[in-house]
């Protein structure tokens, strides 16, 4: 059951409701994917279930199948779109782990041999770069 402290006005809940803009690359009945505004590398994408939970710890396990099916789709798409050598998948639970937005989400980050990740929640990317990167991913996803 969703944690009673879940705040339905968190930034991702607002993005899911369309109250705040995002660079969406994928959407189905249960899942949305959009660009991270402070990417740890080019093509850093967030995969977010529509169902409300604070993080993995209070999520309905039924969400994990659909969520990770999309994580895999997006991982394959970003790998191809950016010619990456690999893909890092990250997911944080509670402040001690590094979580900063309290709606379950999975980070999908293209990786390049020998290039370290930029800091988590570091620098804002230019909107035009996010638009361009989202277009590349959408092309690979056919969405
Ligand atoms: P967490 O630390 O909770 O795992 O990750 C939250 C992520 O959301 C961070 O990587 C951060 O850059 C990103 N982020 C924070 N605010 C926004 C926003 O308003 N829009 C988008 N698209 N990403 C955000």
C-alpha cells in the first residue's frame, strides 16, 4: 500500500498530470518516460509508473512487471540512439539513499567506456538539448 506520507503534489505527480512540462519519450496506460532535467549523462531518462507510491518500498509489486518492461525498452532505445557502450539503471529509496523526488522512478542512463557519470541532481540541461535527445529516443522507440 502506498506510504501515507505520499505527497500527490510532488514534481513527478505534477508532470504525470501534465501540470508541469516534460520531454516525454514514452507513455502507455501504466507508465510514462521523460528526460531528466539534470542528466548524469546524455540521454538520461526517467521511467515512472502512473500508480502512486513514494518509492520501491511501498509500491504494489504488480507495478514492477510493466515498469521494468518499459525500462528495458527505453534502455535498448537510448543505447541505440546515443551509440552507448552500456546502460546504467539506478533507483533510490529514501533520502539516505539519494532519493530526492518521492514518486517511484527508475533512472536509465546511457554509458560510454571510460566516461564517469556526472553528479546526481547536478546541473540543469538546456531545454533545446533535452528536446533533441528526446527526439532521438522517440525515433528509436517509434513513439
Ligand atoms: P531521485 O534522486 O529522486 O532518484 O531522482 C530525481 C531525479 O529527478 C533527479 O535525477 C533530478 O535531476 C530529476 N528532476 C528533478 N526535478 C525534475 C523536474 O522538474 N523534471 C524532470 N524531468 N526531472 C527532474
